[in-house]
């Protein structure tokens, strides 16, 4: 099992490919250009079991119509289904929070994470319904995917996570307080301090990889982020990396 990064961040979108040793594919979000997603899955669209969509924003759902037209099932929360005006019974499916479901050979548990969006009429910030996903597969163990969130109220330590794919969007001291998106960044994205706290809270000796995603172009210092998150897992052998297009992460429980 491995994870391939199609792209990450607000500019070019977010999409991550989980591919099992048998060739089965599960997509985490689909916010990149369709042709980039196709290239990253080696054009093996028939091997895609489904897409886990976190929320409605374009940098996470850009290519959903293209994938649906191929007959690929997309899973998300009911509010995102309603926002995207999908008729009940079509391929996009709303799944209930905290109830496990199967996508091919993957077992998935969705849970809400706090995010924000702008009301199209008032332009005021309002809640944006956003899912994180706990994903399990016999080849990789348990992977936690969390992006576009201010905080997480859940503790996963007892689950002995094997892999974290987690947003680390900004460093607090680098945020421009005069920027138009200042409040949205703080209320809708994960800071380095929050990310570090979550890694500290949830890591055990079972943790093998930490992949940091959705870094801001303006308010993130990649070197500082990498240094501080590595320090958070200093007593373990976990591999900490910052996501970049084309990065492949070995998710096998046994790496040999």
C-alpha cells in the first residue's frame, strides 16, 4: 500500500491517492485538475473504489463531476451533497457521522471537523460542514485524514494510529492580521501549534508516517513546521514529510 500526492494546498487543489498492493485505489478528495488525477492513478479509473470528499470547497471537489461521469462513487456528508445539488440516488452519497462503512476493501469512519465558508449573499463567515476520515485496511492499518479544520475534539490514541495525513496550514506569527482571509484562516485551518498538539496527543509506538498537507503559501514556514513536528515524534521512528506533488509514502505495515 502507498499514498501518492496529486497536489496539495489552496492554489492547485488537494487530492491524495491510496493504492493497495492489489491495485485498488481510494481517493482522498478530488480538488485537482482532472487530467492530473488521471495521470496520478496511471489512468486506471476502473480500479478506483471511491472518493472520500471532505467538504464543498473547490480546492477539494474540483473534479467530482468528471469522476462521477465515470461511475465512481463519491462519499461525503449530507450537507455537502445538498450544497452541490446532487439528486438523491445519484453517485454522490451522504454518509452518517461516526458510522463505519466499506469502500471496496477499505473500512471508513467519517467525523465532523470545524471549518468555515463565506455566505454567498452576506459574505459573512458561516460554518462549512467538513468531514475527517479514519480509514483502515489490512495492508496499512489505520490512517487518519484531517484537513481544513480549526481543531479536533476527538482523541484517537487508543486506536493506535499507523499513519497521519494532517493539515498544518500556518505558523501563527506569520499570519497577516490585515488580510481579508485572516478570520477564515484562524477559524477554518489548522495552525502549527494545533497540529503539533494533535500529533503529540495521538501518536503511539504504532505510528509509522506523518504527512503534512495543505500548507499556506503565505503564512507557513516549511522548515520550521518540519522541525517542530519531527520533535513531536522524536522518540519514535515515524517518518515525517511535507506533501508535495508526486510524493509517494509507503504505508505498508511491514515496510520490508
